[in-house]
């Protein structure tokens, strides 16, 4: 009994897994090498080798954040540049005022943390910059206030290399907040965010923790959304587009007239029509596509040429395959303003999925889940 307890106690002391793919280790290592080497080499060319080597420690720590933890709030360009600037200024000021004692370096670190928090540029290696400015060797002291120049040059080169290298290797850096999709130009939140975790919930949770969390709110929201997607995929049990699509597809051709399209939409109570040409999907028309031409033809004259679907259809069509999982259809039909998704097998149209089809499929799934739970509950 004591052995399992001892092993369990030991496991609690082990570090948690990083959840970083091995290829990202290599990518980060190469990027950190390039960033540190280029910054150190250019700094030594401009200010001498001794200056470059003295400032290399904080710069190496910054390289780890910029290339290995690129999505974190501490690794973004402003924290890097801002921390190096304010920490360098604080360190130089403390040295000029109180000398180069150890307690002065510690005090410079404390003041730098406070200034970085106020300026929203907290960056751990900035503390190393402050201490380096206080404890500079005589060769660096001769630079005086000009010591700030190599400090800022290092930070600038590292950020530029980080932006270029991260983007060339498929990493979005700097991490900017995703723009809000506003299809209807109203103040309403997106349909998918009206129920569930909101941005205000995340703000309150982070504030309630009462301490710094090394993840931005946008990044935390993205992690939660991905987690919810995986949970939704598991709960839907592999339902695909083929399970919910309508197979008796009503469609138009590029030569279908405006009047014929209106009759088809009205007769079948539809909002959209796929447009096929020789069996190939070439476009889609919706009620909104037909309104303007219909209003323009309000003063009908037999001399006017008929309006064909080729003139009004949308040629950029969002389509899915019959194997498309149901959870990936939800955002397309609820958040992107789409009312109908053509379902293709290869180039052949095999069905369409409307918002009605999707709701019916979700209803059937919910009812089947209730039925299964009722079977598990014994009758009293």
C-alpha cells in the first residue's frame, strides 16, 4: 500500500507535459539561434564585442520567449521593446544615483517590474537588462547613457527576426486579437457566443484568480473554443453531412430566368438555389441576389431582355463533402451568414444542407440521447 502512495506522491512533483510537438522544438531552436546570433553580431559590429557579450544573457532569455512561447503575452513585440527600454532607463538611473552595489541591482529589478506592469510590457528578461545596466563593467560604464543604444538595438533586431522567421515557418506573430465578424452590423454578439462562455466570463475568471496568468484572454478563448469543438465532436458521435442533407435538390441553370427562379423558390419554400451547368456546380443564388433585379424590373416591359441567373448568381460557393462532420457545419450556417451548403462528392452535387436540415438533425440527435438516458434509468 505504501508503494503506490509513494509513487503517486512522486508523480505530483513531476513537471506537467508541455504539449509542444517535436517539430516545434526544432523550429524554436533554429529561430532562437538566428535571432541571438544576428543581434549579438550586429551589436558587436556597432559597439564592440565586450558590450555585445555583456548584454547577451537577457537577450538569450528573450529569444526563448519570442521563438518557443511566441503566442504568450510576454513574448509579443511591445513587451520585448518596452521592457528593454524602461529597464535600461531604470538601471542606468539607479547606477548613476546609488552606484553599482548588489542591493542597487536588486532595487532596479523591483522598480523595473513595477514600471513594466504599469506600461503593460512585462517581460522577464527585462529584469536582467536592469541588473546588467547596474552591474556593467568599466568598459560599458564609459558609454554612459549611450548604453541604452545597444540595449534597444538588441531588442529591435530580435523582434524583427522573430516576426520574419515565425511567419516564414507558419506561425502568426505578433499575436493580434482576431477581428469580430459582424455580418449584420449590429451590437449583438455572434450567435455561437450568446450561450456559453463569454469574454466577460473570461475577464471575471482571470480577475478572480488574483495572480498573473501567462496566457492572453484571446488565446484562452481560442483554447476553450477548440476544447468545446473536440467535446462536440465526441458527443455528436460521428454524424456527417450525408446524414442530414436533402437529396432531392432543386437547382437552376445559368440560363434560368429571374421569373423562373422566383417560382422555384416560392413553390418549394426555399431561400437559395444551387446553379448547375452541365451537372457542375458553378454558382448559387439566394433571395437577396434576386431582390435588386426584381425591383429594377418593377416597370415591366416586354422589350426588356430577361435576367438570367448567370448575371446575378454568386460564383464563390462554400461547399462541403458528404463526409463533413456535423460540428464543422454549425459555424458555417450559424455565424457566416450562409443559408444553404451544397454537398459535393467530387464534382457531383449529391445534396444540400439548409439551416432547417441542420436543426432537424440536431433535434434527432438530442431526442436519441434522451431516449438512451431513459433506458438507463430503471422504472420505479
